C-alpha cells in the first residue's frame, strides 16, 4: 500500500512545543523561590476547580533532565518555555536568587546540548506577589521592574537564548485576570484592566530596550493571543460590532507594537475620564513600538459577532468550551498580519486543544493536522512563518481549570509523575522527522 501523500514544509522550518513555568515546574518553595500571584490565588478557596494548585504540577523543576530527553526523543527543534520571575527574583526586585537562575542556565544548556533552540518567555502571568502588594501591573513602576528583571536574564543567558519573548498574552491578563477575575490576581475592574494592559505593553518596550543595550544578537518580540473576528451576517450592524471586537481582540495589541499608536476607534470608545487615557504618556508609544524582531502568535480559534455585539459559535468547540475550532482562521490571521503589519517574522507560539481522550487522542491529531495545513497555506501565500509550537508538550496545571483539562502531547500521571506518549505525540514525531504533514 502506498503511503498517503504528504505536504512538505520549507527546510528551515522548526517544529516545537510550548510550556509555561507555573503550569509545569512545581517546586514553588524550593531553592529560594518567592511566591507569585498564582501561588496566592490558587490557594484561595473556590478559585480553582477541585481546589487544585500548581505546587507540584508536573514537577518539571526536579525532572527537567527527563523532560529534555523526552523532547529530544520527539525530535523537537525548538522549545518555548517561560522563566518564573519570582524564582529568579523572589521579591521581584533586588538580589538575584542564584539557585533559581542556575535552573534556567542548566535548562538552556540542556536544550542546546540536544540541538533544541530555546525560546524563552519572560512573563507568563506569574507576577511576584511582593510586587503585586505594591500595585503590580496596576502601577507604572511595574514596567520598569519588569525591564530590570529582563536585564538580569539577558546578562545571565545572553546569546545562548536566540529568541526572547517579553510577554505572553497580555490580553488574557486584562480580560481574565482583571476583568472577569477568574485568573490571578482575581480583580474585576475594566477601567483598571486597561491601565494594566498599557503598563504591560510599556514593560515590553522597556525590555526590548534593555536587550538592545547589550551586545546580544538575540531576537526579541512578544507573544500575543489573537483571534480573527467575523460578522455573523452581511448587515452593517454586524460588521460594525465585529470591528469593535477586532479592536479589543487584536488591534489594541498589534497597533501599538507595529504602528506606534492605539487604534483611534478603540481610544474613542473609552470614557473621557478613563484612567487608561491618563496612563498613556508622551513617549510611551515610541518605547512600546521599539523594533520587534519576531512576533509570537498564540492561536486557539475564531470569534463571531452578531449585530448586537454578542458572540456566537459557528464551529465546534473543544473540551475548553471557549475554544471555537477553525483552522481556516489561522490562515486568515497569519495573512492578515502580513497584510496589515508587514513582513515581520512570525512563529506560532501556542496552538493546541484540550480533549477528554486520554491516550488515543485522534481528535487532537486531526486538530493539529488541519492547523499545520493552514500554516502551510499561509507560508505559500508569502507569510514569513518560521516555526510552530504545539501547546502543550505535556499535561499541566490548566489555570482555573486545575488538572481537569489535558492539553499535552505527553500524558502526565500526576500521582506518579510518569510521562507517556499519547497517540498525538507519536504522530507529531513523524511530522517532525519528515518535515511534512500527511494529507
């Protein structure tokens, strides 16, 4: 029997997987690590499903060598991880915790020894609690504190990390951490949330400046969660509401980074006395739009909006009921970035799905196959897509859902910490080995 035809990717294309520190590391009190907002939040009654916490998670801090070997066995060419800010700076500022920093030095050394390119994210939501007690991202000072932390990491790892990402999904911090209140720090104040969003972007720009001030030749950018937004019908009302939603979902993050301004329609939608308008100071947008070398794209699905501004689902969802599965949306998103923001090099920093199928996760294989195909179409359309990181390498602590959702290619038995390939891991291993996807 002949093998099914395969779609080949460019020879330079890199296949990877992604994780984040609080979701996999555990060891929250080991070797001098300080508490983060997630440590505090997860221990508050009623915050996390089943009362779960990230105290142990996948115990990656103690098992990182095993996990590095697992990555090598899969054939990963790139690994996107995050650094725990309070592991390196227990109070967010001041004295560096040498043991915490050494962990990331060993991790990076282990990746390079296995020919896996490190992609390090500086902030994946784990603000040091000591800084939160001083206002955290609600205060402008936090942007400077973040840049100082970034400078510590740049000095320690320099060019050994070829790609740095400043922020992961500032939109999620704003929408879920400060508006819905279902993520840390659990606040519900949209006007405050928008101030946090600006300070996050300012922190990004200051961190870019910090890297430029070194001799490092590493690249730097941010990882944004982006969702193509469509009207549900041909009415002018639906088109207008979809544009409003696109401003919140996409343009309020992309425009400052690549155009040096906030969208006019988004600014106009703010109340005249909105705190965010006062938070935006002269010179901020020039800092925020400091040249990005790469953009990380986190893509989980599309958003469809009615003429009344309501979201409706027109495609199936995954176990995560907020996730509307639409591979074509990835193609639309990647080509839209090229069209509206130029030929910035792109990497898919997160894409994946939760499924209730623990080992025979054929639905995840179908999901990945169709999204890889959409990425390939985007490359054929001239998009500078360099790599693709599946979310996630392994099952982990899924924020407010605790351990009830499994996003990993690799199954983790959290009682024994045993790692086992799922069907999707074996399938992905062949994708990487052949640099192609079965049609």
